[in-house]
């Protein structure tokens, strides 16, 4: 079994480390976190791996996962290269969605790659149960892609290879669908709160319609899933909602306007008439008073 060292065993690193350890893909050998206490906690969660206090204390390994935040990946890549812990037989990869493998160039002649699981690692215990079927976008050296594709395939993942030059666009798509969806939920709850509806009640109210909307989009696509006042060209209702939101919170009204304009463009690909679209665009483009 090939050995794996993890630099930055946070929620993602702990989850992947444990899944690979338990599936017999890699032997987690060494873990380096910001603090020894954090590293020890990661080791306990994974069920393997010796937590160390410095990068220099890590032994050589077949594979290295740099699982830290994006802004620190280049720093650790340079440190790893300077310590002479990698060679042409080593594979080093990171899991950033925004950065390509090119940031690991200082580690050449080691094999380099990036592998981004399209998964929310909010709670590692939950991720252990839900990670199977996750899509993983991989790019880098061809041999590195082969090794990582096989490793993620054992975990039940779907592999997607991408052009490293399009990594930011790819990641933006994930951010909009995942992170912005969470923000949309918060904006919705703020609007309900302004209407005097308590948070728990609003969440119960939203659960079925949000779930159904998501299912419709996955099954039918956005064009056939869009409903509501903009889809049917109800300018009066949209105008009333803009006014109500503006009277409560200008930021809420601004978000509604910007999202509304995107909604009009989507509705125009459906049955929204040119006349209704023009009136809605004029309404939603007005500055919030």
C-alpha cells in the first residue's frame, strides 16, 4: 500500500484520509497541522498517521496531500521542495477548486496534480457517509491523473478531467451553485423575518419547495423549472416586492433586483414575452430608493 502524508488535515483532509485508510487505498503515514493538538485530533479521526510539529519532521512518502487553504498552498510547496522530501517518484496534489496544479511546479520532477471534490465538507462524520458518488475534477500530470482517478474511484466518485486554464471558471460554477445557494437561503429567511415569520417556521415552510425546486432543476433543467412572477411576466407583483424589500432593507432589495435581472434572461429562454421582459428589465434596473 502506498504511503500518504497530509499537510493540513482539516475537514477535507480528515475525510479523505480516513476513507482512503479504511478502503486500503493509501496508508496515512504523517500529518502536519497548524498545531500538534489539531494534528493529533486528525490522527484519531483518521485512525492512522503520526502527527508532527513541523514539516521537517515528516518522513518521505509516496503521495503528499496539501490540504491547507488556497493562500498557503504555494508556501508549503516551496517548503516541501526545499526540504528535499520529494523526487520523481513522488506525487503531490492539492484539492483547491480555484487553483491549478501549476502552483506546485516548484516540486518538479515530482508528479503534480489538483483534485477537487465537488462536495461540502461541513461535517466530516457526515461526509464519510455521503462522499460516494461525489464528482472530482482532476488535472495535472498524466500519471498523477491516473493514480488519483483510481484512488477516488475506489471511494465511488465520478472523475472529471478539466483544462487547468479553466479552473477558476469551473470553481465559480461550484461556488454559485453551492455557496450562493446558502446565501440565497439566508436572504430568504431575512425577508420572512421582516414579514414577522419566525426562523424555524420559515425553514419548515421552505423545506418542501426548495427541495422540489432543486429536484426539478436536476431533472428538467433551469429553463423548464423556473416559476413565479418573473416567469409569468407579472410586473405588478415584482414591483410590489421590490418596494416592500426596499422599505425594510436596501441590500435585500438590491439582491432581489440583480437576481431578478438574471431571472428575466432565463425566463426569456422560455415563454416570457419580449414586452414583459422589457418592462421587467426597466423595473429591476431602477436604483433602489
